[in-house]
């Protein structure tokens, strides 16, 4: 699998391996450790690959795999221990100011120095990536909606995940911890939570995050797809 742009075959193979590992043990705690270990092994730079692996499973016709994965996220939510990825805080300094694409590989481990970063769950990561300025190029609107809708549809296979994740988003929306979320992002997380709790479609839950997006960018930033 390419470090930054894995092939379709590589994604399918990684997704199959994850499903096989989850299915091979009946212990929910073990399954959660498998999921977290995958995110850690991929590392910060490749957390989007982790999200794409989840998306492959979400798009499959394997309902058992989807339920296994969704139930594992349900446990993670009960434990408040989601497998997350790190994004730099929106107020951080020292980020590249350019209108040309910048490869993730150009960021060394020491590039950010003391720049604060926040560990975010999958849906929060996608929202911040789309709405805020971080060490990554902004995620495009269509890619955001597609990836978010897939994850919501996947998580809906678990009663716990369907109930607890929107609750978490609602709590996060009230969190004014410096640098974690802009006001716009908190408003959009709250809108997602409301739409999800109201039983709206995954696509509508994703689109609920777009209401304030045009005002949050403050410039012509390069965007790309997941």
C-alpha cells in the first residue's frame, strides 16, 4: 500500500484484514484494541487511510462486517476511547501559507515544534479537516460529504454508536477548549448531532456540517479529496 495514496487493491486488502481480525475474536475489548492498533500503526500522516478503510467496509455488502465494526465503535464511545487522528489546532502558528499543493510527506516530525494538536475521532476529524485550517490541505466539500455519510451509515448499524456518537458531537459543540474547534465548527458539529438524533439520512447528517463552511475559510485555500 502506498504511504499516502493507497491503491484500491491495497485498501480492499487492508479492509479484509481488519474484518478478519475483528471476526476472529468474540471479545469486544480485543476488537477495540485491534481497531486502535491499526490507527496507531498507520500513524498520524496516514490517518486518512484509516478513514478510507472504514469507508470501504461501509460501502461493502457485508452486513456482518459492518455490524462488527459499528459495535466496536459503540464500545469505543462507551469507553470514551475512539481511535483518533491528530490535527493541528486552528489557531496554531507556523503553518505553510501557500496556494500550491503541499504533500503530507513534506511535514517532518519536528516541523510543527510546539504547535498544539488535538486528537479527534473520525467524524470530528473530517469536520475539522473540512472547516478549519490545519497542517493538511482542506478537504473538499464533496469528499467530506461522501466520507462523512459513509461513516454515519456504518455507525448506524450499532444501536450504541447511533445513540452515543451524536451525543458526543453535541458535547464537543459546547467545548470551547482553546484551539480545538472554531465557533463555526462547533455550530456545525451541533447541527450534525441534531440531524443525526432526528433520524435524518446519513447524507443529510453530513450536509448539516456545511451551513457555515463558506465563511470559515477566510481565503482561497487548496482543497483536495480524501
